[in-house]
C-alpha cells in the first residue's frame, strides 16, 4: 500500500464531503430566509383558517352543558327503541336541564338544537324552566318531562340530540348539501323549505362561470390587439387595463352603482338612443352583479392572456397561412393551441376570485344574488351559527384549493403567476 | 379568391378594433364617469351637472369621519406594507438562493393568502383573534393585511431576482467583501425596485381591503373603504364620489410609481 493509493480516494472523499456540507449549509441558509414568512403565514393565516374549519365538525355545546346526558345518549341502545329512550337517558337529562338552566348554559344547547329542529329552542327552554320549579326529584324523570312537554316523546327530538351529542358532528356539513340524519340515522334530504344551500352553491357557481366567460369574451380581443402592437404603443394602451386594476374595489363598485342606477348614465344613454322607453333596472339585481364583477375581474383575464400571446411568434401563423390554411383554420388550429395555457390560467384565476366574491354582490346585488361568501359572513356575525358558517367555508375553501392546484400545475410555481 | 380572403381579414380586423375599443370603454368609462359627479353643484349623482362646486370635497375634508378613516387606512396600510415587504423580500431571496426540498410546494403555500377567499380568512381571524384581544385593534388589522400583502411582495421580488446576475455575488465575495457587505451594496440596490414595487402592491391591497375590516375591525378602525362600504350601502351621496375621486387619484399615483419602478429595474438589468 503506497501513501498515494490511500490518500487519493480519501482526499477525494473528504473533498466531496466538504462540498456536500457547504451545499447543505447554503440550503439551510436559504431556507432560514424563507422561514420567518412560513412561520408568519402558519401563525396568522393557516391557524385561523384551521380553527374556523374545526367548527364545521367539532360540536361540543351540548356535551359541555349536559355531559351526563351526552354519555347516556351514547350508551343507550337505539336499535331496540322506537327512537325515544327510556328512563336511563331521561334521568340524566332532567337534573342537567335544571342545572344548566341555573348556570344559564342551557341557551347555547337550545340554540344548537334549534339549528336542527325548529321549535327545539322553546321545547328545551320551557322544559328547563318548568323543571327547575319542581320541588325535589320526581319519581320518574321520563314521565315528568313528557308531561311538561310531549315533544320529548318524538323521535325527531332525539335524533337532533343524538346528532348534537358530540364531540364530532356531520350535521353542519350535511346541512350545506341540504341533507340531514333522520331518526334512524339515515342520510335523507331536508324538507324543501330548509333546502337552500345547494341553491346558494349553484348560484355562486353560475355567477362565477358567467363572469369568467364574459371576461374571456371581452378580454380575448383586447389582449390579442395589444399583443399585435409594438411594445411602446401596447404599454400606453395597457394603462387603460391597469388603471381599473389599481383602482380600489370599493371605488369601482361605487362607480357602477352610480352609473347603473335608475337615472344613471347607462339608462340615460339607452333612452337617448331610444333603445328603451323607460329606465331599465340594472342595479340591485343579477345584471348589476355580473356587470360589476366582470369589470372588476377583467384585468385578471387580460394580463395572463397578454403575457402568453406576446410569446407566440407570428411566423407560425404566417407559415400556416402560406401552407394554404384559411385564416380561421390557421387561427383555430395553430394560434389557439399555443395560447391555451394563457386562456386556462386566466379563466381559472378569474373563476377562483369570482367564486369567493362578497363585496360586489353585497353592494350591487339583491337578496337573491348573494353568493356563498355572503352567507359565511352572515352566519358568523348576524345569526351566530358558527358551525354552519364554518361548513360553508369548508366547501368554498375545498373548491378554491382544488382549482388553485390545477392552476399552479398549469402555470408552474411563482414565476408563472405574473 | 385571395381578394375575398383579405376582405374577410379586414372585416375581422375591424371587428377586433371595435370590440376592443368597446372593451376599453367598459374598463375605463365607469371610473371616469364618477369623477365629474364629485364636482356637481346639485345633490344627486346624475348628469347633467348642476353647476360646479367643491362642496362635496369640503364635506369630505371637514366632516371628521372621512379624515379619521383616511388616518386609519394610512396607519394600517403603511405598517402592513412594511411588514409584508420585509418578510416577503427575505422569503423571495431565500427561494431564489438555493434549491431545497419542497421548494415548489413552499412557493405555492406562500401564495395561498392571495387565493383563499378573504371571507374565509376573516371569519377565521374573527375567532382566532378574540382570545388575544386582537379583534377591534390596529395590531390585528395590520397583521391581517400584512398576510394578504406578502404574496404580492414575494411575486414582485422573485420577478426582479429572476433577472439578477448571480455572478455579481460571486464577484463581490471573491473580491473579499463580507456576505453582509455583498447583500447591502450589491443585492439590495438591485432588488430595491422590486421590493418597493411589492410594498406598493401590499399597500394598495390594504387600502382596498374591506372584508377583514368589516369582520374584525372595531369602530375605531373604520378605514376609508369601510366608510365607503357603509356609504354605498346606506346612502350613496356625492361625498362618496369625492372620496372615490381621491382614491382614483391615489391609484394613478401608485400606478405611475409602479411603472417608473418597473422601468428603473429594467434599465438596471439592461446595464449589467
């Protein structure tokens, strides 16, 4: 063994090792720069959203106010009953109705049960009030409670209690697809007067799709025209696209309310041109929502379309034409395939933003034009049905994330977004 | 035959121009239409104008509520933009410096605040901030708006960095400069336009954000868009048109500064 033979590979190996170490250190250093933002986003973006989503399936109102009842409901053998339990459950319920009435926690349970079964609020509150006036425990809680309120003998009441007995529930998520569990634990459609959520989802989808298609129809010619112009001219015209883009949303919404109102500019022009006799209703309805949203989202279509169209060399179209393709065929079979990524990216981007829209429909639309986002805010602040707000949010978020994943596949990472 | 083809082509070009011009009018006209109405002497938001007057601007500047809302918007917007620029620029530099596992995913993850519907985020904050006493506070809104602004900073700084010549860093280090010196005298001046551009973007995001303010802002945090929201909803008056005109002027200012920054950074890149 000569020293060179030993030292050669070893030297190479240690060089390789120190190179790898330097490379690893470089990676770590780079990652350390990204880390603060990752932590910031986790702490102030992901955590709040995760906390909200949790409310869509975690349901502990009843469990916390009536722990014994929740346990008894779970222990009871429902298969052998007619949907109404025996004394074992009533004996847990009675004292807890009284104690929760005194601790004032009964209102939360009553509200929660009322989400599921209308009339449950007064049923619970009346029973609790009357029971707390009794002197001493009755011989049979079941008899006593049923005497106060016969509603406790209905399977529906108990189906609601079982659904709310926690700690997890599918109630809110099922409700957002207009479904519920019946007394036999089967998933069934809710009664038609409560089945409103699929309509809301459907409406949201239709509005977003209409706006996307309109943006494509208006944005395509604009982007096409801009891409064919010399760069300095295109940049000047681009200002007309960027000005609305930089103008705050509220300003644009206010502008549309003003322009579209009964005596607004659009109606004046329509009447001047004798297109209509009287004023047309264009605001506080679906037409207004679609017009204003298309305006707000149009730049999001034009910018990616333009970015892709600029990269298409004109030679291909010329080649197609010189090889004898009629203009429309050349356009359809040579040009469109090349800008397809731009069309897809712009459309998905507009659709994603449109699906979550809140402000514009709230200000320009009527009651029948509100989208999912409106109801999420409404159930959070106005009716305080947080579980339902969270469940609707979960549906909207899932749709958004699926679309976003497709979008990033199409445009690829950070570079492609601008 | 070829004559017929060119005629149809000409016809298509005419159609293209007509449709595009209509599109441009659709984009700009409503925004411009509200401007003259803010100088209307009458009290309705309709044409023709009944004389010119600055009374609505007087109302805007001397009513107290609007100035209060501007103050709030500036506090929240500037603080959020600084926070977003700092965190976003660092992250963009990190993403650019080296390849590491999951980089693509991290990139997409950092852009998520731009994509997730703001209502969902705001409702999340509504619950999340309550135990920390951050609802109805400036700190809470600054944090929320900074989160919403960071993706724009990451994007603009990444775009600037993609045109950055890495050999400059090696040259600086090779000539004996410390990494900090290299960062300060080489990297920062070159990416500064991108960072400022991103900061302006983050500021404008904050300046137009109203859903977070509706859900987690208190009466002391009423911002300019929040005030406009109530105004449009309850009683749309010419003062709204005055407020809108001022915000349009601000938007033009931002647009011009952004364009100047873009030109500057393009010049810097062309020079190397």
